[in-house]
C-alpha cells in the first residue's frame, strides 16, 4: 500500500504558472510524479511545463482524470483554492502556501472534514513516497525507499533528518510535513493512524517543534492505543525563548505551554525514543531494530 | 500583532461592548485632568503589551485628581518586563460584584475558536488554570457557522447566571466573538470581565491579538503594523524590515540558516555542544545572494556576536547564491567575525568552490560544523 501519494497519483497543480508552481511542477515530473493538469484563472488553454492549463479545477476534470491536488496559490486565495479542489473530489489536497490566515484554515479544514478530504498542510513541504512520486517541494534525492514513516512540522529539518536516515541505509515508506501553521489538516495523530495500518511502514519518526500540543496529543494516542510500531522523535526549539515566534506561525511558546522539554518528556514517558540532536535518530532506530531481533 | 488595552477597548466600544469610562494619558497632568473629568475614584493602568503588569505594580488607584497625577507619574517612569511604559489609561473604578474571566482563543488542536470562561477571574487566573482546570469552562465554536446565541447562553448559564443578567452576559460574549471575527483575532480576552453591583457586565481589561497572517486584509492596521513594537529589539526590527524571521537571543554565536525548523535545530545543537546562540535567523526558502548578504551584515553588526554559524541545507535555496551573498559582504564591508559554513544540497559544489576562492572552507555535516563553531574538538 502506498500512503497518500504514489504511482496511482494523478495530480493537478493549482497555481502552476507562478514561479514556485512552475519550478516545482518540473521537479515533481522529473521525480516521476504524474502531473496531469494545471490551474491558473485566466490562463486556461495555455501550456506550462508541458502540462495543459485550465481556468478552474472543474474544467480540468472534464479533460483529465486527476485524483489529487497540490496548491501554490498566494495566501489570500488559498482557502478557495482548497475548497475548489475538495468540491471536485480531489484527495489528498496538499497546500504548500504559507501565511494563510488562521480563520481561513479553520473554515477550510471544517469543509474538508465534511467532504472526507485529506488536507496536508498548509505551510508544508508536501508528501513523498520515495522512489514513486512526490507532491511537494522537497529535494527528492535525500530520500530512499524503505520502512520508516516520517512526519514533521518543518521543511528543511525534514530533509536534514531524511538524509541522515538515507545515509545510514534506513529508507522511508512515506515522508510528509504536517505543516508549520497553527491550524493544519493532518496532525500527528492522524498520521500515526495511517502508519499503523500501512504494511510498508515498520517504524515511525516524528519531528516536532515548540508550540501547540500536536506532540503531546501524539504521545497520549501512542499510550492509549499501545501503538504497535516503534516511534522515535526529535523536537526542535529547546533553545527558543517563550513568547517569540520562531519563523513558523505555529512555533511559539505561550506561557509555560508548548516547550520542547515538556514535549520530549511526554514522549519519553510513553516509550518514544527521543533524540537529543537530529543526527542521533538513525542510531536510535538501529538500536531499536537490534533489540527487537534479540527478543 | 498585539494591541494595547486602550486600542482593543476603542474597537470594542464601536461594537457596543461595555468598557469603563476613561481616557488615555501620556503625562501625569493629563492623567489628573482625565480624573477631574470623570470624577469618583479611578484606576491608573500602564499600557504595555507584556502580560502580568498588575503583579509588576503597573496598576494603581487614585481617589483624588492630585493623587492620580502622582501615581500616573510613578507608572509612567516604570519599565515592565523590559517594556517602557509610555501611556496610562485612566478609568472609573467599577463597583465590582464579581470578577469573571472570558476569552475567545484560537484552539489549534480542535481547529476552531473556543470560548474559555470562568467565574474566578482576576490576576490569578493562571494559577486557577493550573491548580483547578475544571473551573475554566471550554465551549467550542463552529468555524463555519460561528457563535450562535445559544452558544453564548450556555456559557452564561454554566457561569451561574439567569434572567436579565444571563441575557446581558450573552450579548457581551456574542459581541466579543464578533470582535474576534471582524479583526481576525487569534485572541480576545477580558480578565477581569466585571459584573458590577448595578448588574452590568463590563470589560475592565481587554486584550486583542490580531493574526499576523490576516494583516493583508486589514487596511485599518496598516500603519499600526509598521510601528516598532517595544516587544521587538532594534536588531529584530531591522532584520524583520528586511524580510528575515529573526529573534535576538543572549549568546555570542550568530546563527543563519534556511528554514525555521532547521534553524531551531541549529540553535539546539549549538546549545547541546555547549555554545550560546546570539540569534535565530531564518533567511527562508529560495533566498538570493542579496538576501543572504543582508542577513549576514545584520548578524555581524551585532556587537555581542563573536563568531557566526551559517547552516544551509539547500532545497529551493541554492548554495551558490548563498556563497555569492557571503562574497558580496566580504567585498563591500568585509567579514568582521569568523565564519563556519555548513552547506549541503542544491549546487553545493559551486557554492563550495566560490567560498574556497575567498579562503572559507565549508563543512557538509551539521554536527561537525556545530562542534567546530562552539570550539569543541571535531569528532
């Protein structure tokens, strides 16, 4: 089984004619992703990166058999772009756009829930199934096929950690960014459920950061469900001062809540292997594997 | 963007939300005159963006205008948690029957807004939240349909109100919600929300935080957003003007990287090896040479920085652009502090060549680079 994206994915790029949209469409195609159409209002009938461009998602679906979307449109238009994709039945919908107002994200996520659509992001590097396809802006060459399911709140840090794993000979089943915003579609708990049911995933890596309670919620879920697969984690931002937004809209310690230390402690309490520095993760996963074999 | 109490209250008044009668003063004499105008006893409140001003002595009372002038003078000379007090709000002292707490927060986990309310309002609300969380009630608001009258009534009922008082409190909560919608607030909070002896509900204090990501659709805040907030250090203000995500810290190792998560992890790693970061600086994805040069100049201009760690894992960003930015700084103003550069990813060979040509060696591994910059031995 391939999670979220794979060879079966036939994606529409919303915002295909913008700088980022065009550039990453090219890279996604080069990686082997099927990009069947692009959408930019007012540019219907043109071609971008060898892909036909339409004015609306609905008109793109009259001519193609797309089943997923990736969105690059500017923040003020992202909510409607997401709704348009959901209305057309596309699933998943990956939203790369950052700086979307929280109110727009709340409404969009409610709409997605109503329609049973999966939203990845916003403010995400996207999703990759190494060796098959990617809907995202991540550099494909740091990933390799294998058994680790990886979910993260950050972009570059995901690439950093994926490259450690790949260099250590530990491949990945699916890697995805849940997004750096306060309100996102998938959260860690949703992703843990997916990885639990995915036969190609045998261990999970979570990359958290300060702010919110996504990590604490994941820890509670792991404990309550006696999560059947090993989980390792790294939480960024131990050195972050309270009350300051560290780059991501969602990365802020409010009061005494959301600190990296509290999140790491909570993970340890439920048996998650916690890395002090990102480069420790491959060793933790290898030790885990050896321990399992010895049992 | 945090608004001052007086700003939040002026927006609230436009929606018919009860606030105490009062006025804003920048000088002790103005404070005295406001007291003369409103009469009775007054409260003098420091206008700062940091929380906890009450415990810091930023709220005082005046029974006569002359006393108000003296108290205002004291508060106007205060600095609260690093923030200089520039204005005081002079307000009539309310006849308090009960102090409530009412807020509408962005509930990240539930992807909606949630009303938090309690009948134990006042300056100790954080202790209440910690010690008896059951005393704070939560009521989620549907993000599509918004707060309905009965949502607010349920909250009022749970706080123990009936009859006319229930209706008044319901109106107030509904209006606080409208305030949050109109101004895209990630937080609207009234603490205390006062029930007066006369049976009115008044927002004795009011805080409003506007979602920064929504500022593009709020022309009314355009000028306000440009003002340098006292929460931001001059260095942070300069960096942010130049489009950098920047937070000043108190160490001596300047940090520049691409991607918020990576930069946070860089700070952690520097700390882990015993160093102290001087800042968080994210140049973002796809930064060009000019942007990198600006960032580097801002970091090396900080007198407490004595060495700099540049950590680039290039995806959209290109290592050669980063390298060109560093070369530009060397040419134009010179490299003033020792530099450790870690580079990997897109166009890394070109980047390395460019930097080697000006005598800078690059490392590929983040761990090694962090240890080198901290001064520990490279493993």
